[in-house]
C-alpha cells in the first residue's frame, strides 16, 4: 500500500491544472509539501483571482476559505479539507452583534467605519462592505487603519484588540483616543459617553495562542541568552510587541529569519509549526531559531494528510464551500477595497 504522501501526489498529478492547493504558513510540514502556493493571509487572498483551476483546495482555517469563495472566479469551486477548522478569534465577533454595536455607535451621530481583521467571518466582512468599511491583515493593518480613519469620525476595529492596539501604536494614536468596548447584551453595555471621544473603538477579541505570549518571557530570555533577537506576530499583546526586536505577519517573520546573519539566535513568538520549519530551514546556516514558547494552533492542525487525501479522492463530487449571494457580494466589496488600497 502506498503512503498518504504518494497517494496525494498521484491524485494531484491526475487532476493536473484543474486543481490548485493553497496553504497557510501554519500548516504542518506533511501538508505544506503538497501545496502549489504557500503564504500569509494577504498573499493567499491576493492569489485567488490569479488561479484558473476549477478546484481550489484551501489548507488553512475556515475564514480564509470563505474569503477565497468571495474572491473566486465564477464557476470556481473552493474546498476546505476540514470544515471544523475554524479560527476561535473570528467566532468572537458574531455578525449580528457587530451590526448592533455599529448601529448603536452611529446612532450617537458619528460616522463610525468598521474595519475587520481578515480573521473574521464572511458575514462580518459583509457588514464592513455594507457600511463603507473594509478588511485588513496583519501585513497591511497600518495602511488600512490609516485609510479607515480618513473615511469617518471613528473606526470600529475588530475582532483583535491586540492587533488594533499595536497598529494604533504604529500610527501614534494616543491611548486616550482608544476605547476597548463592552459588547455584552447586544451592545446595551456600551459606554456611549466614552465612545463619543474615541477615534478607535476596539472589539475585545484576541487569539488565545498569541495572547499567551508574555513580556516577562522575553525579559527572562534576554537575561539568559544575551544577544538573542526576538520577533513576534502583532496578534501578541502590546507589551510583547514593544519588548521585541520586530513584529509582523507570518511572511515578515519568515523574511526576518532568512535575512538574519549566520550565527543569529532568534526567538519567534507565533504558531510553532512555522517556527519549527524555520529552525530546520536555517540550521545549516548556523542560525538558531526557536519558539519563544511552543504554542500550536489546534484548528490549523485539523487539516492533515488523511483529510486532504479524503477530499482529493472525492473532489469532483464534493460539495464546495458556499456563501449566500448577499454575503458573497458585500464581503467581496470589503475585501476588494483592501486589495485595491494595498495594490
Ligand atoms: P498572517 O496573516 O500573518 O499569516 O496570520 C494569520 C493568522 O491567523 C495569525 O494567527
Ligand atoms: Fe486563529 Fe490564532 Fe489560530 Fe491564527 S493562530 S488561526 S488567529 S486561533
């Protein structure tokens, strides 16, 4: 019996250019070896409309595949090997709650523009499209927040408060101009008085993995390993980003490690599949790359070779991912705004 690896490769060859497999950097090595294109969220979103394949298999988490559906060409079928691979942070901002809170804020007479981190549901992106807002990724959050601030009186940034604060720090938005809002009770607990004075209203969501990194871990590491460099993903808390030597998207972290000189010791604060891959890739150059703390994304790990093979074996009869026409149309508006602004 041939291995999973061989069976997947045989099917890939059989489908030829009818199939494209995309993978996020957090996927395991066993999955990544089968992808045609690997990237961060922005690169993957940009890739979709360049693909002519009839079937696109998206190895990542659900919101990424949903964005692919919104951006796909007519007739193109988007599949995800495990539909249970969701991003818990995206679930922290249910679309109805977002719309309720946004409406309550606008009822106070200010034009509040919604800006959703790409780690959000397609329904939330559709709310952003409908209300004149857009989407951002960790790679373009600064440009997109600057843009959103110019479109109205204030910005509702969601769901990641850490990315919101870190981006606000880059733009020198004073802490007195920011408010982490209370979203409980359908927005009835909003402090309208404080919200009136804030330019940046932050949804109280965070990624459990990145929120688990601590400034004290960096401080302890610097004492134990003088000369160590530390780079982090901007979903980490503000204190972690401030204590680091650099922060950016997964592709930024990859480039940082590639460009570091031989002999560099680099601690990376992000999902450990990626960090371990970087460690192996640069070992021969004498670079020591290791996780600041070994934290894995269990949702990214739901895509494995077994599930990828099961999907490929039935691809022509598999039901592709779909969104309602409304959600497709309005989430595409929000996504295309981002792609246009950051072209
Ligand atoms: P990137 O856009 O940097 O790839 O990050 C996606 C993500 O889910 C980080 O947790
Ligand atoms: Fe979501 Fe965090 Fe996993 Fe990224 S690492 S997909 S933000 S849970």
